[in-house]
C-alpha cells in the first residue's frame, strides 16, 4: 500500500473549497437551496430537472445531444424538453394516468425514453425503466410485481411484451414510439400521433418531496429482483454529487455511458445532470472503442462518467486513442464495480487524466463514497464519503470496526438523502437492510487510517458482470425451466475483463447426455428467456449440488471449489 499512499502525482485541480471544511459546514437542510419548491412547499423532480431551466436564461441551452449508431444527431434545448415532456404528460393524463401509477419504459437509447421518463414524473406517476436486453422472464418479473399500467416501447421490443401480456392483468395500454400493425390494436397508442395533437402546457403535479418518482428492479442473493423505490426529492443528492463529484460546470459537455435501464443511467443520465442544468450526450449505439472515442471527439465531451469493464475493454483494445482528438476531456469518473489501479493509471497515462472512482448502489440513489476532484487519489480506493454522508465499517452486530479491519460497508441512513424509500410491496426486505442504526450495503470493505474506503467484495452471492448486477437465483430459476436441467447453482467467477462472469453448475435429468452443444444450448436458453447480459458464459455439469440440510444451495462452496480454495465450515451441509 506504500506506493499508493498519498500519490501526489495524481493530485488534480483544487476547484472545491477545502473539502475538509466542506465536511464540517455541510447540512442537507442548507443544501436544499439547490432545489426549487413550489410556494406551497410541494415539489416535482421533473420541474427541477427541466422546467426551471426552461423558464430561466438557460432556456435555449442544449440539454440533450443524441447521436445514433449511424451518426445521426438530434439535440434538444431545455425549452424543447419542457414542451415535449409536457406533451407526453398530457398523453398519459388522457389515458387516465394518476399519481402513484406505475409506467414502465422499455426502449433502446433514444430521445423518447428521456421525454417519457420526465413526462411520467410530471404526472406524479412512478417511472420504471427496463434495460432493452431484457427478455420475457425479466420483463414479466418487473411488470407483474409493480402492477405496471402502461409500457412505453417500440414495435421491435413490443414482441416480447406481446408474449406475456395475457399474464399481466394490470397492464392496460402500450405506447409505441414507432408505428406497427399488431392484433392488439385497440390497446396500443401511437406516440407520434398523440404527441402531435397533445397540448404543450401541463400543470406539473405538486407532490410531497417524499412522494415516489421512480423505481428500479435490482438483484439480491435470494428471490426475484426487488423494486427499489426513490422519491422526487432524492434529486438533491444527485444534483450535489453531479456538481461536486462529477464536477460538471455550466459550459461542460457531459457523457454518462450508462443505460437508463440501470440506476446510473437514471440518476446521472437524467436527474443529476439536468437538475444542475448541464448538457448531456446520449449515444444510441453499442460499445466499440472506435465509436466511443468518436463520440468524445465529435461532441467535445469534457466530463465522462463510465465503468471499469468499459475502461478495461478500451485498455485492452488495439485501437489507439491517440488517433482521436480527446483533448476536450477534463474530468473522468467511474462506477459500478472495482476500478483497478491500472485503470486509474491508464487514464492518467493515455488520456492525461486519472479516473476518479465513485461508489454507490441502486438503493442509495446517488454517489455516497468518492474521490473528489481535489482529493489525492489512492488508486484502487473508492475514496471518502460525500459531505453529509456518514459511512462506516461494521461487524455482523452493527458495531463499528476500527481502521484496517474488513467488515460490512454501512451508511447512517439519515445521512443519505437519496436513500431508497421502500422496497416495492416488501416491507420485510426493506427492513432487512438495516442493523443497529446502520444501512448495510451488502459490500465488504475496510477503511484506512486516512479515512479512505477500499472495496473487498460482496458479502452475499450477488454477481457483478460487466458492472451489471445479476442475482444467481434468477439465472438458476431460468435454467431449471430447460427440459434437461434438474437443478442448477450459479456463481460469479472472477474474470479479468468483466470483473466476474456467470458460471452455472448444472445437474442434468436422468438419461440426458452431457455435451458441449448442450452447454451452449443452455447459455442461449437463458439469454433468450432472461436477458442478453445475464446468461452463463460457462456451464459445468456436476452430479450433485452442495446444499444445506434445509435444501439451500451453498453457492459459497461452488465458488470455493471453482477457485481451488478451502471449502470452510461445512457443519450445516448435507452430505456432499
Ligand atoms: O458491489 C458494489 C458494486 O456495485 C454494487 C451496486 O450495484 P448497483 O445497484 O447495480 O449500482 C451500480 C451503480 C451505482 C455495489 O454494492 N459497486 C458499485 N460501485 C463500486 C462497486 N464496487 C467497487 N467499487 C465501486 N466503485
């Protein structure tokens, strides 16, 4: 740790007041001055993200620059986004959408999904977002549990909804952003048609700051994904962290590479950046080093928020970034999985700027631990808590541990303004996050003598593959739907590029012949049913799964076996 301790060479601009002073002076109450409340004390995040700027001298400032995979560009000013989101809110209102209804967005990266998201918030309904790689099982889990009333999608993705609609009694209508001729005609709404005639005036819903704004389904160790619900005023922490961590200033061109189906895409692709009145780039194409460097060069991106797997892919690619003019970049941040010191240094050496790691979760709603622009980076560390946020390392009883001891990374819930407000219809699950006055993140970490936090690993079986969170149970449940599978146990296997890959241990039904072709068939089966990113890249056939006497699959034993490590305590294990 000596070489990384106080690595002054990575110290960057000091454009913040001394952050130690900021810690002392910070209060969420004072920070609320960043938000606009209506005169009666009510609030709306979409009003704060769009309308307040559209009604100010920022009205003609570009809010959204969209570039498709074919290089076609569209841009929207704050005034234009206000008009479009008002229209969409009117389209929803004309369908009887009310406060608290769940409206889900299932679209590839296009301007419509941003318009839809903010339009939903304007009505007081709750916006849900879904990754466009989701297949019927992942869609079913989310739409059924949330009782979604309307889905906004396109005609290509609609075919997946079509297959499950009969099992979704709450789903009344589907809004198609493009035209399509489907048998469900009377339950389909044309976005284009409705938007042409909708009024551009809308009375934005006046809500309590704690009223729900959006929900995101995320995976844990057990059960199906859970609906993490966030409130309108959670926007405050998104704005402050965009300002002080991502360091976005008025003239910046900012690019957050995350998809809106994940929390980073919602919080830092929509709420934080527009809450702050900044300009955001959205790329409609897939990852490739050439395409990504081109987006930075063509749009003169200055602030870039991306993820370790992408950084590692860029590092390992033969494409030379020096072929592109990336000189506009001035601040780089990363999130989602451990950022190796090599990634930080690659930024410094290749782009002239180190990556600043940030740590947070779907549940925390915004960045909580981070490397500020003005801090000395210790490559490999997640940094220090954001002002106002109190973080600690605690043991299983919620007792705080001293520096340099591994334990649960925990937060004082009352200090995390954007912390989830509910797990949808699952009070028990919500309560399970808290212990002795701490919110327990599920991550293992330690704190060093300077107060920097270091990630150690997950405390549970949650898998992080290419930065995306996958629950082993979801993959296991999908695998056992395959006619040849008797049982399956799924783990995250460490992988240099993707952080982890999904590995499945499968017990075949009697009489089924194991073969490589069958392994491939199983991977494709999960990909086609669950999601494009959540399939096992490795399948191994085994005779028996390690289980507790009560029948629970012991994934930790599968993992130890995979890694050639000692199996540990097996006292609760059924004979294996
Ligand atoms: O395990 C941690 C990892 O990602 C988890 C949260 O995943 P999700 O809810 O999908 O949100 C991701 C984007 C906010 C955490 O519990 N994680 C996130 N950031 C880091 C990280 N692991 C190590 N270092 C990080 N900077």
